[in-house]
């Protein structure tokens, strides 16, 4: 009764209208912002999302002796082994390690890598990422990375696997879904996605 | 109810046409016993006894099967037959009773006994509108025989019978001969039974058809193989899947369950083969949910999911849905990366059949195992895409059809079964798996290689090849015989001659030795002098590096000058040596090499006279459109992109065949007009050309025509206002697509023909017309605006499609084009692409940022809530305003029911909105 009479007042209707308009506009704007923030996944996000990573970084001298190496299987002509050596396929030993004495192999190479941590050759990206001084950078990335990558980085077990996975092209490497952000330097070990080049 | 089941065809995509095949027994007579088909079954425990099944059929006299167009009751069927036979005098006929449980239900056939004058009554029967066909009744006899095959010395048991001596298996198609003089070598047995097969009568298990059961019965305990299924997910409590190791979601919907049914359907197919998993107890199934329930997916989701698959060291990856976008470099690169990491990828070819040139990426990539569909009768399923790997189009969408994905799913499981049974797992890689499947595939008869790929899968042979596999290179197709029809169509349809455009055949080199390889020295052409090999010139180009696992070898064949007036068949071979770094070789000798031969056989005729030679201008027809080219027929709105391109061997195949049958020789010009010798050709054919012409080309063409060259131009529609309207928003790339030209580039054509006083208009016409007793439909096209007075114009009045009509047509298309100026939803940020209004039942998927997996799942709902809150408030408001005015105008008497209309009206107002959620 009172309610009905109240609603007949013009100012009440005005207030209802204004409130819903404000709600509508603010939600739309907020939606926009959220969308934009989501697109740049690797940028700082709410700090309450932490990936429970379990990566063991091997400290100290990484030129230790091991009998069997994992390597980046895929390379067209180059390979990187888990000690960070890059070599040509022909210089790969039977145990999967690079022949350190071969002229082509060298450790922790950052050839073709830019300052933002993006490289044009995958094997060099992995090798560069395996440098011991990249560890703080990677830890920072893992702490801040979006939950979108948690499937991947939860499954990663050590420094080498992390570098293999991090250097691959991912959803961060593309614009418009079907073009690279930067076709020249698309393999990134760093925190930021490749520099966006105009199409 | 789909009665037809899909079997498998392993397709291979090269970058260009060639898809080759392997036949089964061939001239090399492998020691493998050929009766490994449905006729012979192994006894499970492999005793010395073999069960033999024999079938024989004979026609039953006077009895005929009358098949109807639909399902009718017994009375209706009888009425149809009697009405059809009424006109035939004194026919003695009766319906043969069939007493079985099905006789109570409608049926689509009837067995009729016709005693006299059968021929004429059969003809009358067939004329009846409801009768599809009339065929003689057949009787099938099956006999069972147990033979003691152990006595003849050759034990049929597993180890000796199945594991053959394959050491000499050189290429996917073994080549032990040095001479091709045995002409029969090019011809193949098809593996098709000559007797009637029971497959239609007794529907059997898919696995059984593929002989997987025999493989399982052999009792392998392979170590774990990881299979990944990329689909719409799978619910957790699926009874058939005890081996599901992990389910991950890569979409923006926060669920792991399958809301669409596609994934579960696919799962059902796997379930039919779950026995296989019992043999490999450590096997793992990884379910990747990469498609939303609305079948939306983005490249970025795939990129992240593929990365995870690499990390998890997946062995076999099944992607039952293929997209068309071969220009999507990130995706294509990622597929290469996957295979380079030894992930065997099985993908569906596509469901765009029966058109040519409709293979889908990634199944067209050389390193991916592509799957098409055939039915039990070995007919290629109508939905299955066929044709050359055109690598054409640029607008991506999801092709989801249950049938093909089932085929691909079955193959994945079989590949998985195969991998788990192979003793030396080191040797299983994408190339060796593909080599084994190709080498063992049975060729389908009467179908060309672009349609069938390598033919039908033969699991047992593939298994057997894999288990005795030695790393090596192979070619696909393994030979080039331009005289073999229909398998080598279109190459076989026209002999080559001196002066013609070179015939280029693209051959895929599969390298099972390692992920990378190179071609040592250069491929060598060795002509067979006794077989006139010196009459042929062969040039090759090839990939510098074979990576991953594969490369191409383009063989360009032309006729030597001394054969200008010679007719005959010439033969030779190309020899290729492939080297790969030795990986698992303890001796560490550095490189492994493998040499393969590619036999070549061509038919040469004397150069035909100029008047018989036609040149098809392919250069100005875009085969790989870099932009958006709308369809030639504007009424086909559902698929607005003309991504198939035009080619005389694909969509203009009928024209080609007609020209050939009239005795013309058709060549394809793949270079600018300035690059051909017009004095050799009678006619230049330009159909639907989309490209522009260089001034030099125009000048040269004018000169050529003055020198007697004929020019035939087929134009198409071109109207700027229609082009503006047919732009659309692509959800996948989040870009607007604007047409670069109409159906044809009429302004460019007008430039070309203006010198003769001719021009096309920008009008739009459609209609039917008849020319020389041939009924034709003019779908969408322009008219002739200008023509010289002394010329001859054959005119027909057609319906003016009218731009306005078409514009309306396109405006109401819900999936496409919205007017940029009239966008309904707000658009605040300037760089965000325009959005189209949501229509009921559609998702608001345009708004989803790529690659965000968990978290943002309620995006579209979140987006629409304020919208509807606002609308709802407006409704409530207006309702009260109406009430207010009503109350003022009426005397003050309260109606008791005033609450109900309020409630009802609110409900009515809300209902349409809720559809969107």
C-alpha cells in the first residue's frame, strides 16, 4: 500500500532509473577492463594466485658430469642439452649430450635473443634460459604467472623442463589468433610476451 | 539411424596435389599371405587348425527385390507394386511372404516373384515414382572348413606367420626390380574380393572389420602408450574409461565434462576397442577439452594445450576436428613442433565432401596422419573431403561431424594399439607409423589418389611391417605412372607432348630415420634407354631439409625436342638418397642413409595442332587467397568465403572432362600472360579471375589476339555496395573481413577488354536459361554493358537480383555481417573490434580473450547481466508508468486481480532474455 504509493512518486522512479543506469554503465566498463587485463596474462595479477610450482633449480656449477642427457628433441639442425650446451645434431653424443669439445657447441648461448627475453631460435632461447642467473627471473615469473598456465607449469619438474616449456610459442605469442605478435622473436624465456608488431 | 559405418582411409597431404598410395600385393609378391581379409580368420589361440570361410552366391530365378524410396507398410508396398504392374497385361506375380519379427514394421523393400514376361514388368516397376530399383534376388551360401594347416611345414602361428622377412623392404612400396620393362608392375591388385561380401548383411564390430581383434588375440603386453584426445571433453564417471589418466580443460568454460556429446561419442568409439587397453596395462588416456560446448575454439587454446601434450610426452594425439586455416602459421608451426617431438598426430580430413580441394588443416600437413571415411562397401563417404591439398582458405571454423571423427578416433586407437605392440618402441615415430600405414594400405579400385589417399587401412600388415621395421626413407606416391587411370587422374587423362607445360608431380619424402634429414647430392634422373627414357626431360626440386620427418620432391616432367612427333611410352626413374644423423646408433658412425627409387612412366604423343590446344589461366585465379574473396554464388551465405579457389581439375572438373572428350588438350598456365608462346595455343580460357593484369600482360594479350589467339572470358558479379555488405566479423581472428573483390575482378577484366570496345556491368542477375538443349542456372553474375556493334551477342533476359534484395538477404543472416554503424552492443574501447548482436542460442564467444583457461568461464553471462538488469529495470519502470496513467484516468476503484497481470507481464518480458543465458 505504502509501497505502491511510493512508486507513483516521480522522483522514486527517477532514482530507480538512475541507479540501474549507473549499475549498467559501471559493469560494462568493469567488464572491459577485465577483458583487457586478461589478454595480457603475464602481467602482474592479483597476488593471491600462486602456482604451486615444484621446480628444483640445481644450484652451483652446472657443468657437472652426468651420464645421460635429455635434450630438446625437435630441432631442425640445432639441439640444446640439459646442461645448456647448444650443438649441431651431428655433434650429439649417444647419451644425448652435446659433445662439449665440438667446435659448434657452446654453453648458455643467448644468440638471437633480445633484451626482453625473446629469441628467434628456440634452441638458443632454451640455452639462454638455462643460465644460472636467469633463475630469479623464472621464479618471479612462476609466482606471478596467470592461472591459465597452471596446468603446464604445475607439471614442470626442473629447470630444464621449465625452459623447454617456457620457450615454446603459446597463447602469449599470438595476436588475432592466427599471427605471431613478433614473427622474428617469438620464443621467450622472459616475463613479457613478444613485442607486438603491427601486421 | 545411420546404417553406414565409417572405416578408415589414410590420407596424406603434401603441399601440392600428390597423395600417393600403396597397393597390397603388387608385382613384388611380398611373402605376406594375402588372404588376411574377411575370408580367413585365425583361431584365437593359434592352434594348427585354421577356420576357413567360403562364400558363394547365385541368382534366384524369378525372384526380384523391389527397393522403395522410403519405409512403407506391407499394404502400401503391395499397393505400389500392383499399381505399377497394372498396365502390364496378364502378368503372373506375387509377393513373397517374409515371416520374421520385422514384418510388422514398415520396410523399404519387397521380394516379388514374377513368373512370366519379367523383363517388361521390371521396366514398368522401375518407372514407379516410389520404387528406387529392382534387383534380382540372390542366395548366399557359406561353408565352414577346418583345415590343418600345420602339416605343410609352414607354421601359421603368430611368430612365423605374422613376422615376415621384411628386411628387404626398401621403400613403403618395395622396389626390388631394376627394370620397369614389366609393364604389369604398374598395375595393382585392389584387394577387393571378387565374391560377394557379407559385410552388408552382417554388420560387424568396427574393430573386427579392421582386424584389430586378431591383433589383440595375439596377446601383446606393450608398455604404456599415452593417447591424447582433443575434443569437447569427457565426463568423469564414464564407465568405459578406467585408464583416463588426466582430464584438462583449455577452454574458457569451467568444466571438464562434455556438454555437447561429440567427445562422448568419440569416447564410445574408443570404448568399442577398450580390449586393446587391457593388453597395455600401463596405457594412459589424456582428455584435453579444447572445444566449448558451442564448438568454439581458438588457436591460442590449442597452442597451450599442445605445449602441455609435448611436456607430458604424449605418443598418439587425436584431433578429430580440423580447421581450414592453413595460413594460421602459429598453429601449423605448433603441429610441426608436436611431430618433431615424436607425437604421432591423427587428424580428420574434413567433412566438406564430396567437393574437391576440401582437405582441412592439419590433416593436410605432410607429417600428420589424415583420415577420411569409407563405408563397408569401400565407397568413399560422401561427406569426406577429397582432393588436392590446396592449402587454401583463411577463415577458420570448426568442422565437427561425428562420422569422420569416429574414423579418426578409431585410427588413433589403432595407431595406439600398434605402438603398444611394437617390440622396439624406439623405432615408432610419426614417419615410421605413417610409412607402415601407407605401405600396408589396400588401394580402393576405381578411385583416383586424390580421393582415396593411400587407400584402406590394413591393420595386420601395418603391425607386421612395424615390427620388422628398419629406419629408412620412402616416397609417397612411390611411383609416377602418368598412364594409370583412374588412379593417377588427372595426370592420366592427358598424354604429354613436346612444347606443353611441364607436368609437375609432388612427391612426399617420409624419413623414418630421424626427425631431420637431408637429400644427399641431388636426385638423379636415370632414363631407361630401351624404354625410350631419353625422350623425357625430368627436373626436380626438393626441400633442402626434411623436417619434421618429411619433405617434398617436386618432379617436373616435360618432353624432349626429339620426341616432338613421336608417340609412345617412356620410362625411367629418379634416385634419391636421404641421410639423417644417426641418433640411437651406438657405433656413432655419423649418418644413416637410405636410397629410394621413384619409377616414372609417361605417355608421349606428337604435339597437337594449335587449334586443339587450350590454355587455362590459373595465374589470375587465386588459389591461396590472401584476403577475403566472397563466393561466386551470393546465395550461399553460410560459407561466405570462396576458399576452394578455382581450378580446372577441381571445381571445373566437368568442364575439363568435356573439353578432353571433345579432343582438346588443356594446359594450365601458372605464370603471367607474358610467359607463354601464344602461337602454340588456339584459345586462352579465363574463368572467374580475381587478380589484376599488368600493363605488359594487357599489351601482350592484345598482340596475341591480333595474331589469331582466341580468348574466352567467364566473368562473375562485382558490385561495390554488395561487397560492402558482405563483410563479416570473424570470431577466430577477431577481425572484420572485407571482400577484396567480387566473384570476379570485373574492373580488371574491363581494363583488359576495353580495347575491343567491350565491358561488363556491375549489375546482379540470376535465372535459368537454355542453350543448345542444355538447361543452365545462372547463379549470380553481371551483364554485358558494352559490346562492339559488329559483334554477335547471344542474349537472355534474366531476373535482376537487385542489390537491395541481396542486401536484405545478407542483413538478416545471423552469423554474418552487421552494419558497422548500427552495432547494438556498446563498444567502448576504440581498438576493440566491433561486435555483432547476439542472437538466441548463440554464445557471446567474441568476447573471450584467447588462451584464458580456467577463471573467465562465465564471460558471456557476466557481460549480459548488466544489460538485462538495465532492460529489466526499464520494463518495470514503463509498467509503473502505464499503471500510473491508467490509475489517473480511471475512477478510484481497486481491482483485486491487479497483481497477476503484473506478475504475468514480468514473466513474459523476461522469458526471451533467458534464452540467451
